[in-house]
C-alpha cells in the first residue's frame, strides 16, 4: 500500500495530491492518506463517490485522520439519471473534441486538469458566473493523461491557462495541473 502525507495542507490541496497519487497506481490498489484538515472527511467521501474510488477506511488517530482509498475505474453513477447525465456530458465533450480536430487552428495548446469531473463542472459554472468561460473549451481528458473519464479545460494561450488555473486555485477549486499539448501526445506538465 502506498502512502501520502497531506498534514499541514488545507482544501483543496489534500484532494489534489490524493488524486495525482491515485492516478499513478493501478486500479484495485490502495492508498493510505494522512490528513489533518478538518474538512477532509467530508471532502474525501464526496470525492471518492464522484471519481469512482472507494473509501475503505477512515479513522482518527494521534490527532490526525487516516484514510484508506481503493483506486476504482472511474465514476459509473448509481441511478439511471446519474448515468444519463454522465454519458450525455461525455458525448458532448467528445463531439467538441472531434469538431476541433477538423478545424486545426482551433485546437487547444494547454489543458487544465481537475481532481474529478464534478469539480471541473463546478469550476465551469463558477467561471460562467464571472464571464470568464469564453477563454477555454471543455474537452474529455486525453487518455495519455488519465485513462478513465474526466474533463479538461483547453486553452489556445499559455497565459490564459495560467491565469484561469491561478484564479481557480485562489477560489479553492481542486485543479491539478496545466499540461502542454505536444505532437508526441505526451502532455507534459508545466505547473
């Protein structure tokens, strides 16, 4: 079992680090997380549900929390309505991606990743309220970054990607990284 220590960090950093670490391990493997953020229990329970991971154990010991998370294979939805909304979003994002593939000069060059689809959707709503949503396009996460379902914000300019990334972090959104789109499809991180 791998372990990550997030003690001393506060929302959204613990979940961001947990998400990154879980993406490095195999489906079915477990991750032990140490945390002392008071909001972590509620946050990790919701996050596990949203991402299709399983919270196997959660306890408090020696003044901090210990969570054991089993890596799942992505969100599947519990109700029919959850599944319909999730599939509809996937179809929409893939349609936009294929449309941009046809128009080469419109392809994004930078991608912002999130800890979950739900966090990306929440960030999009927030940016719409701030009239900042015209700077990016929502797309499915490339399988080279993460093999399961997810979404990213795509940008033409690095400057816009960095501004939105920092703005979201300042407003407590669980953004992960900025990736550069390269021809080799390696998507290196630039944050």
